[in-house]
C-alpha cells in the first residue's frame, strides 16, 4: 500500500467536500489501490485525520467513552455500536475500518459524523470488545465490498487513500488504512441530496424560462407563478430558496425600479442554484454557506460541539422581520475584543414569543458557537460568564470603511441579504432620500423605515455612532449609540401577532 | 461602464432573450467569466452575467458624495424623560391608553421634555387631535417643531385649532354617580369598597369601563393601597380577571407618575 500527500495526524485537514454523504476526494490525495482485507487496529491519529473538521473531533470526544455505547463490538472488518444520547432511539453506527465506509442513523450531514469518530476513537483505544457483527454492521461491510468490487472493475486504481505521512515522526503502525470512503452509503441522506439537486436544476430551468420570455411577462405579476415554484422548492427540501422566491412575488410592480431588484435577485438565485449543484468542489466553508443558504439545517448539537468564541459581546442592534408566517428576530452582536460580528436568530410563529434575553445597548461575557460558513455570522449562545452590563466604548467607523466591510462580506457570501456595520454619521437629506453622511461620503437609508425619524430626533442631525444593517436596497438604522444610552431603532415585530396567542 | 452594462442587461431581461441577445460584457472580470465558463444559450449567458454583475455591484459598494448636514434644533434645557419611561409609555399606549394624557402632562409638569426617540411616535399618534398634538409639542420642545420641519407627516392634520384651556388639564372621563364620591375618599375606604365589590362579584365585567375611569382619575396617593387591596381579592370570585386588570392599571399609573418625577 502506498501513501503520501496525506493529512498529518492530529492536524486539521479538510479531506473532502461533502454534501450529505456525497463525498469527493480532493485533488491533493494520492489515488492508490485499496486493499480489501483485515487490518490491525487504527492509531488515534488516524481517526483524527479522518475528521472533516476540528469541531467534529471536539464533538466526538465526549462520546468516546464506553458508557455512551450499547452493544459496541468489533471484528477484523468493522466496528459498531449504538450511541445513547439526546434522541429517544440510540443511533446505530457502524464503520467498515478496512474500506472505510460509514453508516450512522443520526441526521447529521457531516460525514463522518461525531458518532462514527467517537466509535473509532473508542476502538483505537482498545475499549471495544470483539464480537459478532449485527445486521446493520454487516450491511455496511457488504455494501462497501460490493462497491469496491464495482469500482475495481471500472477503474482499477481509483480509491482515494490518504495515509499518515511518513515524515511526521509518528509510528503509524503496520497498516495504513484508507481514510475515507468514496461515498457514504446512507441512503436517506443520498435521497435528500438527490431531491435537492433536482430542485436546484428545476429552479435554474425556471430562471432560464423567465429571462427567455422576459420580465415583462404578465405571469410574473401573479403570486401563483412564484408560489408554485416556491412549493416545488420546498418539496425538494431547499426551503431557503423557496423563501427568497416568495419574497420576490411582492416586489414585482411594487416600485418603478422593481425589475432591477427582481433581476438582481434572480441572479443571486442562479448563483445559489449553480453553487448548490457544485457543492462538492467548493471549499468547505463556502460549501457550508451555500448549504445554509439553500436551506440545509445544521443541528444545534453539532454547532454547540464546536469551539466557542468567547468575548464580551455588545448587543449592537435588533431587527424583526416577518418572513412568511414567522417573525424572525436578528440580534447583531459584536465582540469588544475581536470586533467580529455575530448574529443570533430567534423565530416566533403566531402567539409565540421572540428571544428577549439580550437587550440592545448591553454587553455580555459569553461563549458563542458559530454555525459553519464562510462568514460564520450565525451563532448560538453557550455559557454566559457574567450578567449583562451596559455596553461601553461603542466605536463606529467611517462611511468609506463601512463600504469596505460590506464589500468584504458580500465577496465572501455573495447571496447575503443583510450585514451589520457601525458608522459614525449624521442623517441628512439628499434630494428625496434620507442618507447617512460623513466627510467621506454618504449611503442611502431604506425609505419608509420607521427608525429614520427616531434617528433624526436622537441625533438632532449631528453625527452619532449608529448601527445599521446593509441591504441591497439601502441601510436600515438599528441603534443610535448616544453617550448615555442606546436607542433601539430597529424594525419591530407586530405585537398583536406575537401576543395574540 | 458597469452601470451601463447592467442597464442594458435589465432591458434585455425585460424584453426576454427570445427577442434580444444579451450585451457583450465589458473587458474585465465579467468578460473573463464569460470566456472561462461559456454558456450555450443566450438566456444562460444572461443569467450568468446577471449573477456576476449583481455580485460585483454589491461587493463594490461605494459611497455617494457627502451631503450637507441639517442644522440642529434650538437647545432645550429641560431633562428628557428617563429611558425606562419610554418603555412605560409604550406599555401605556398598548395596554392602558386612558393614561396617556396624564403621562404627557406629568412629564411637562415635572419639568421634563420628551425623550427624543419618543417625539416622532407621540406627534404621529396625535396628529388628528389638535389639543393633544399641541400638548405633545409642548412636551417635545423645540425638537418637536424641528422634526415637523423635516418630517411633515408629523404635523397636525386636524381642521380645528387646539383648545388652549384644555392643554394643561386632563380630559374628563365618564363616571357613574355612585363612584364619584370615591374619587376624593380616603385611600383605605376606596380600597375597601373596591375589594369588597370585586370579591362579592357586585362589581363585574359590566363595570370595567367606569372602574378604569375611576382608577385613572382618582387621587394618585390612593393607588398603591387600592392595588394591594385588589391583589387580595378572593381568587374564586367571578370578578378575579377584572381585579387583575384593575390592579395592573393601578400599579402602572403609580409607576409612571413616580418615574416621571425629577430626582
């Protein structure tokens, strides 16, 4: 067995671009013949090298104890077990450690999931007894053997086998097993991926029809045109795109420049449809961003298993937006030390409540856990180290700097619809529009935003630090940071919608 | 150049690529994109270029020229209503609007001006009532007139002029004769009467409007005693829901008046 160009044990080596079990070997991996046969037990470092990202290992460590596993066993070909945890039913996990095929009944789209990594760690540490493979483990082995046979018949030298590097000083042991399967045999996830791919293809065909027949087509003025597509996208489990399509229905004819806005958004949809179908070839952070944008959910447990981002987080702004039948609250946080932005989302259906645990103008010393993605804006709050206190030393940037920050964010995730910046600027009138201005330039505010009047009153026309949300249509004022207090100017949810229940 | 290209693409998209071919991209990144990833049909070429151009336009956000700032309003030496009073005002408006006139008057009588963030919503709320709008302008001070100058929708739209004599007075509220005497009775007697009536269900939902008016206009020194007495109404009484509501009103009125006092 040959081996080189392999990930060093214990080092972060994103080996594959994945979407729900479809895994693509990156070009830097040597392709060698996979030896099918018995192997010795892996080294822990080999398990580390298998992790798709560092947070997977962090998540796996607490599960790599015998008490979390029922019916764990191994033989010369596979290791298996049922992991008990948060769900009612334990997850059935099996790993073919020869062909390196993984199957787990958990819903995670990360491959291999933390359960598989934990099971391998347990096995590598010699904490799994030998036994007879149950049916679900035997199925993994059978599937892997059949696949290897097919593969060998088609392409004799085509299995990606990254193995521990020989120059890293570690003794990798007598056997260097392949590190990842060519495909995850998890049929459920493959089905979903296939549905999503079909949905993305259909969306692109629909977009193609629209630009072929023209935006002046009267059909575009009918809500049903958009709703029908949105329904099909939901069926294809790309709900994120369905929401964007639905919102477009309300833009058609809404103002004289509606066709510019619609065309721009059709471009973003095309971009996402194209990127979604090429997910495997994208860098992992970008692939995660695309997956999130098209509607792939990441489990909170997986996010909370990541590395925390600890800081004193100032609550810079709040924005409530009704999206379909849900009120969505975005709380924008900024690290006082790092200056990094984070977004805390909460949702409320009719009669439910939005998150009120963080108030604009306060700061909290807390651990935040970031969702994967190129920007990594969305977070979950972990441990709070102290009670909230009034935020101090709010620093704003210039209008020019704000443009640069927005540009950087859009370049990282071109489909984002909002991004926060804190500028020191004054509200002023430019023709028929309100703008934020400083010595270096001005940026338009979104017309009709309720916060403009309050911003004008609070600032009395003078420059003040103000947190705004960039949108493609202009800036939305969220918070005026006055010397003695912060004034929440953000769009507010309809109280009758929230409280009526 | 990019704007011209974008406008041409908008025109083609409006007409449809069945009728007009997409324009050629300008030299640069978009042209490179077209060469690197050639598309077979005009509609696909347009979609590719629209996606690329939209990203370039957004990522290349540039500020417009600076704009002259507006002259600030004349200074108002009065202290603003405290931040917590803004929350209380929102609660008053949402739950007990019968208290709003008193809230504005209390602010003025205590020598306060409206907190700036409250000026637009208070003016907008009363633009159809000349007297209340005028009272709000007094509370807002110079900032109120200044805001109307920049946001004319905050101006009063009522046809009749304000009644000057009513500016400093609370409007009268309807009251039944049996309850009028309670307006000036000692706090303990008011509390006893209301608690007994609610416990025995002699006072019920049908009396809510007059009881609300009573609590909104009674001597403010009686409010806490009344609230505590109502809090102790027998939970099995059919009027317990009304009792909760009246206690909330009494607590809120006491809270808002205390909050607006100058330290």
